[in-house]
């Protein structure tokens, strides 16, 4: 923590995970009053955040990138559909951040689905790498509903009819 009490990245991630769990509990209990209060609070803060981002965009557009790159602020911008970067840009940046541990490339992007190719992962680590890539894509682009991960180390399938002499 800094002198101003700012949370480090791990605390942000831990707190967001705890919050997700608590909201899931409220939903499971079907506590309509509590859920309505949370939704109203989120709406009010979302409107305030929209106004702040609009002011920043007018006064200092370059600040938008810094805000989007902050772990917590970027998450809030996503929640309120205010993130300055398109999903494709967010995904490419997040995949680049996985290097050198995982080499992943966005190879196809559509409105609701993406294909990511990964390479250089040992067969024993393919499952973990796939889960990591899927989680990263869903975290930075929650609007994407279908994440397909392809492994470049897999042999390409060539139909026998394609190589047979005629």
C-alpha cells in the first residue's frame, strides 16, 4: 500500500473475487431488496464514473489509457461499459501480458466469439494454458461469449482425399 492507502494489484484481485462471491450468495438467497439496493448503488456510481470519464476525455484524452490500464479502474470501466478500448484491443494486450509464460495470439475475432492460438506449451501444460487464456479473455472482454483455444503444436489435419493422386 502507498501512503494514500491505495490497494496493490493482489488486493484488488482478491477483493473483486470476494465481491463476486458475496453477490452470488445474495443472488442464491434471492434477497430481492438487497440485490435491488446493490443494483441502484452500482447504477449511481456508474453514472458518476461516466461523467468523470467524459470530463477526462474532453480535458486530457491521453489519461483514458492510464485509467484503463489500472487494474481496478479498468474493471469498473468494463462493468459500466465505459472502457475506452475495443474488446479486440483489450484481448491482444492481455495475451501479450502472458508472455513469456504462454505465447498466445488472437487469430479470429467476431462480435461474440474469439479464437486464440497458443504455442510452445508442453503437452502436460496444455490444459492449464487453455484455462489461463480463457480466463484472461473473459476477464478483459466479458462481452465475448465463446472463447476457442487452438494449439499450434497440434498436427494439422489433412484429409486423405486432399493428398491422393487422382
